[in-house]
């Protein structure tokens, strides 16, 4: 959820366009990433902030929906690739409490683990599983983008959700619910790639899985097709809260900032608001992301299962054996990649958007 399943958010506030990659991780998961979300500015925004946003919009290039999707997907790929070392460290620490990793990572610091990876696996090992992330990103973005549009149109047909109310509350609800449903749809369809990414990234000295295709075949052979969907329940449980938190924190910060300081740059407002919302959503949904990662590794490479129950049972087992702190193993490298990840995605998206609008 906090890495692959993380929300990519497009903001269309009274004519203003900005891009914020709100942690996927995920996501994730989430992180995340989980969809492309177009959000109208609230009626509470002050007139001065509206005028300032519209003035800046006149200088920003426009791109079509398809090009926007391509630019957003490529920006996500670049961002994920640049922050992949921190992403792999997050996964390794998340799996620390499992039998296969406890001896290797016990009480290791970030620097110690990074040093171990360099000396034992080589510098390129920081990008283990990143190819899966790249393969996963574009279909994930495409599905969520398409599904969001379909869900939004369907929900607008429901009485009371047509978006005609004075304050726009129905429209906000439709966007949140549509974004959540789109995220769940995209996560379900592309989930096998997310699981393979975890298993490839979790390998240290012994390489049982030799690549994406080999991992898919080996998992189906050893665990059956259902093995490709281990941890899906925990992923879907985290999609809704992740989107709701990311959206609400981002919009609250952005609207209030622009209302109080309309002269500030939209880039600064977007990056700062996106970073804070990413940290907030990571903090709240990280335990579910950790549960998901551990369930994804259950029975991998023929090893004995550690957790023999569902997501709730795994959650209770971790709390009982490792304490509540065990639910936040790996949170520091996760926090560390939020700001650079959002910054890289934003700048890449803007550069691609400019190139695409210039070539049209």
C-alpha cells in the first residue's frame, strides 16, 4: 500500500493543475501507488486564492487524458526507481520478525543493513525487484485511471450523489469512494506482480526466484494460483484509509495554505502538502502494509509458514511476539523516501507534460 499501492493524485482546483505522488509504495502499497484522481477545489477557497491559481494556470501547458496518464505513469516509474534502495530497505525491515529473516536483520540499523547489502549482494542489489515495479506501474495506473472514471460516472447516477449540492460535499464523497473502488480494482488485477516484487526484494544470499516469469511459475507450482494472492485482503483493507487520509490531509493543507498565502508558488504548496499527506497516510496505514508484506512471503521457496491465519490473526501474532513497535519495522526508510519520491515524481511529470504539450 505504501509503495506500489500508493495514490497518484491529480488536482484540478478551479483551473489549477498540479501533480502530487502521494506514497506507493503501497505503495504500496500502497502504498499505493492507487489511481489517478481529479479533484475540484472546494467552495470554501477564498477568492484571492482562486485568482492566484487561475493566473498561474494560464502559464501551464495542457495535455490530453492519454498523455497525462502516460506522463503520470512514467513519472511514477522514475520516482520508484530513484527511491528503490529505500524501498528495498523498508521491505527487508518489515520482514525482520519472520523466521527466515530474524537472524540476518536482528537489531540491524539502516546503515548496517545497507552496508551488508553492498558487501554481500553488491550495489545493484538495492534495485532487486525494481523491474517488477516498472512492469506493474503502467497497467496499474491505466486500470485505476479508467476504473475511476467509470465508477465516478456510475456514482453520479445515484440519487443524492449527482454533485448538484451547493457545497460540493456529494462530489467529494463520489471522488473518495470512486478513488477507493478504482484503487481496489487496480490492486486486485495487478496483485500477482506486487507479490512477486516482495519476494524478489526479500531474497538475500540464496536466490530461489530467478526473475519475474520464473517467480510466477514457481509460485503457481509450489503454492497454486491462490499463492499469487496471499495478503490481498490486507491490501484491500488499506486502500480506502490510504486514499481518504492522503486526499483529506492534502486538500486541507493545500486549501488553507493558498487561502492564507495566495502569493506562494503552487509547486511549493503541492510538494509540501503532498509530503505531509504522504507521511500521515504512511503512519496510519503502515501496520497493514507490514502485515501484507509478511503474508506475501508466507511459504515462499518451500519454507514453513509462520502465520497460519488471516490478516487479523497475523496482526495479533506480530503484536503478541514483537509488541506494537513490531508493526512499524521499516518506518524510517519509508519516511525517508516520501519527500524525494514526491519531488522526483512531480518534477518528472511537469517535464514530460511540457515536452508532450510542446510536441502536439
